[in-house]
C-alpha cells in the first residue's frame, strides 16, 4: 500500500530535480555574469582618469605597464584601448588575437572564442580632438560554466536524497493513517441518531456540541468554495453570497471619519453632492453597496443637516439606495482637537516617515477620547443585534474597538489601519501609547496593508503591554480576549464605476489636450492626490527638471499635469506643502518654459472620480512618488482606467502598492535623478513592453480587487464567529459536567 504514495512522490521529485537543476544553473550563470559586469565598471572607474592623462600626454610606455598590471587579476583577461572606428590602439599582452574591438554602442558583449567565452566591456573615455576613445576590459567567463555545472550536480544529488527521505516519511504516515481512527471519529460525528441505544450514548450536555460540530462538518465545503471564488472571480455578487452563507443575518456597520457623500450649499442656496477624494471612501463605498448595512461618519458638509431625516440618517447612493448613512455632528472644538489635533498633527506624522514632527497636546487627546466615545455610542445605538459585524476604519478611531467591546462583548470587530504602523522606537514617543494599543486590541481582527506593518505592531504590543503573543499565528491575547493581526492589502472595485461612461482613449486624449492647451504630439504625465506632505509632489517636480536638463529633447514635447486637492489647510504642514509645490512649479516653468508651453501644470482643485479616470486614460504616464504610504490607491486606479492596456506607471518603493504592482517602474522618491531617468525610460518605452506590463498589472488588480480585500476579512470573521460558538458550547459542557459531579443542576 505504501508504494501508492512512494512511487508518485519519487516521480514528482525526479521531474522537479530534472527541471529545476538547469534553471538554477541558468540563474547562477546570470548572477555571476552580472558580477563580472560590475567588476568591469569598478575597474574602469578606478583607472579612467589615469588613462585619460596618458592619452593626452601620449605616454604609451606607462599605459602598457598599467594594462599589464591590471590584467594580472585572476579573471581579468586583458585590457585594450579602441577608437570609435574599432581600431585597437593599445592592448595588454594577453589580448586574444582573434578578438576585435566591439562596436562602441555595445556596452557588454559576450564573445565565444576557442579557449572559451569572454566578456568584452566597453567604456567611453574623454574625447581627444575629433576622436572618441573606448577602454575595453576583457574578462574570462569559463569559470561561470564550471560553477554552474557543479551547482547543478550538487542540487540533483540533494533532491535525490531528499526524495528518498520524504518518501519514507510519507509511507510511515500513510500506514498510521490507514488504521481507521479518522474514519471512526468522522462516522461517530456524522451518523444521524438511530434508535434508543444510540441516544443513550449521548449525554444531554454533549448533544449541543455534537450538533454544532455536525453543522460545521456539513458546511466545510462552503468556505472552500468561497476561497476558490477569491482566486477566480470576486465581485459584488460573490460578496453578497459570502454574507448570506457565512454570516447569515449579520448586521454590517462601518465607522469612518470621512463620509462617502457630502452635501454642500452653494451661494444661491442650491445643494451640490460631492464624493470626497479619499482612498478610504474609494475602497469602502463599493463594499457597502454590496453588503448593505449602516455607515457611520462625521457629517462635514455645509448642507449635510438639510439632507438627513430626524434620526440623522440618509439612504445612499442617491437614486439607487442600498445602505444607510448615519451622520454625526462635531463641534469646532471637537474637530480641532480630535481630527486636526491628535489624529493629523500627532498620529499621522508619527506613522509616516516624512520627517514632520508629531505634535501631542493633552487637550487634543481629551477631544480624541470624547469623539471616539461619541462614535461608540452611535454604534451601540445602530446595532440591532448583540453580535454585529463592525468595520472600524483608520487612525481616527484607535480607542473605539475597546469602547464597543465593553458594551457589545459578542460583536465581531474588524479594524483596518489604512496608514503605515511605525516601529516601536518611533511609536514610543506617543504619550498615550498604551491606551492606543489597548484600544486597538479590542478588535477581533486587526488589519494592515503589509506584513511589515503587522510585525511593527506586534513588536509595539510586546514592548509596551503585558500580553501573550502567538507569533506563528499572529494572535495577541489580553485576558479573555484575543486579536488576530493580519495583512489585508486594500484595493479598488473592479470594474470601476468611474470607468462605465468613459469615452474611448483617443477621445479622452483629445479632450484633455484641448482643455489644457497641449499640442497633439505632446506626451503627458499625470499625478493625482491631495496636497499632503507624504505624497512627494515637490520631489516629482524636481524629477521633471532633471529630465529636461539631461534630456533637452523633451522640452516642448512633454508636460506634467498635477491634480492636487487642498486638504487639512488648517495645519501649517499642509499649507506649506501646497506653497512649496507652487514655488517649485513656478521656478521650473520659468527655467524651461517657452512661448506657449510650460513643463508643469499644477491644478489645485478637487476632481470627481470620473474626471480623474478621464485624465488617466488621456495620459501616457502616471507618477506616484509617495515618501511613505500605506497603499496608495491612485496607482491601482490608473491601472484600472487603462482598458487599452497602454500607459506606464512610475511607483514609489515606499507605497504599499509597490509590493503588488511589480511591473511598474519602481523608484526611490528621494532620488530625483533616478526618478528623472525613470520618466525618460517610461516616455521612450516600446509599445509592446508597455502593454505587457500593463496587462500583468491589470490582471493583479482585477483578481485582488476590493471585494477580495473585504471577502478575506469577512471569511476570517465568519470562521472566528463559528469558533466562538463552539467554545461557548464547550464551556457549557464543562460547566454542566462540573455541576453534575457536585450534585448540582444546570
């Protein structure tokens, strides 16, 4: 019987070894070749000044001595000095006779000679008169083939030994499994009650537990199907099916500071509806449309009070309502302390490494506590059951999970932190660090964008609170409650609603170019965000200056259009960000601008999602240069807007989206030279390369969309609720058994 397991396993491992060894050998070959290229560059940088001097003084004797000395290296075969017409002027004695000077435009060339392969690396030297000289460094590559072959042999032997060991262990496990104890246990749980004799086997206290386990066994296929749906086609209907099957009759409540719909009063008294420029709203609004329920948020619009009912509720979306918006009202004092104070002058810079000093004031903390309490009261008032599913959003409500937990102990509280979480050293400067951590650990599930942020949070908890941390499962236990800490990379809806009524890409291009007075052949790059010091707006403008300075052919042929919505203007750091962007724009435009053309157009105005998508479709390139960001959904929105599978995305390595959109041009936003080079690379990238990259990014965003994000959290919440029900039944059984032994009653 064991051969049924061993033979297929050995076949699989054999095929793996056969296919993997050459692949590893090729990978080693590529690594070593890159190392040789780097060595060539180091040699050139160390001697090029000396060679330039020898060329200018025509000191051939010293040049021959220098070449012989450098070529004595073990793997450096020879050096030569070539002209632009491929004439060999000087060479070391070991220069292969049949090796000609490579073409000047070829930087690294692999030549296969009789003695083996060599790498000829060409580097341009300073020009002399009308002639350009090139230093050619020749490396022997035969050692690469030897090492690759040795590695393949070692790997084949290792996989063979591993296959035998694994096969023996598998055979042992198979023999133990086939003893039948699993089948007996499963049968005892799944066989229906038959006859009086079987009923006597079940104690009255055990019956509820057995029924629950049977129910879970019958429902095991449902989570499996839902998990398959996550990988295949996750959409609003899938999310509704998940709620219906996994969380039946569960009430969903969302809490956020920002509301999904804002009503403003115009000067003529009319009311205008606005959708805020917020990544949080962009992500959550499709979830509420799919799930229904209630969204509790701060009513910040000047006409918000005029549009709600007597209970401060409003059915949304307008025209086709699917959920309820409950607005809360904050006084100016509450908003200054809670929102502008602790949240955005304290926690925001604390969590973002953007070199803005956090400000912590006692009066701000008091308002933060009071507003969290006000929102917690609203959650309890809106809850129609004792165990609702509560989705708490972002750093504005670090204390709310614990406040709700104290009044609704059976609630399933999912808190998602939309911004990065700092390391323990940075977080330690917060005066109320213990209170914030304790409040967040009132959550059942605590989500961050990346695993790195989860680890930072666990380290902070470990340092400042007394608790038990299961690092393998990422679970924090505090007394009788537990919190699961997981990464849930947020995304956008797919397909995006804003894409539904868009014109074709050529039409969008013509509209935007006409709107901003751009020539037909002008290539357009765009940036879209709020005036936030974490977004790196000034840095991308300096990158444009670098592009025009080092590639002047783009002057008059390239424009960067920056859309930036003013935000949090009561805080000096945000006002200064906008002022800096305006000053840098003016300086660069005065330096490079010509009659009828400027390199940067800065539009300080809020744009609706539909207008932003039109801009994305018209652009040749989108730049996201966040200095530090949780995710940055602008990057994913640009990808979603390009159903023509064209366009280039330049993405900061410090944005969470860079962990998923690997086909973007990833840059360091603090290196303006590298960003300028990335702009040039993106503007000159061939069409087939642009489309291949965009196609892969669109596949990723479509599969891991906002419904995937919500579905993972809700699936985890469903499993947690089932586990809690079983634990409650077990507690009942243990209590009943204990009472019986003491002669008591249940």
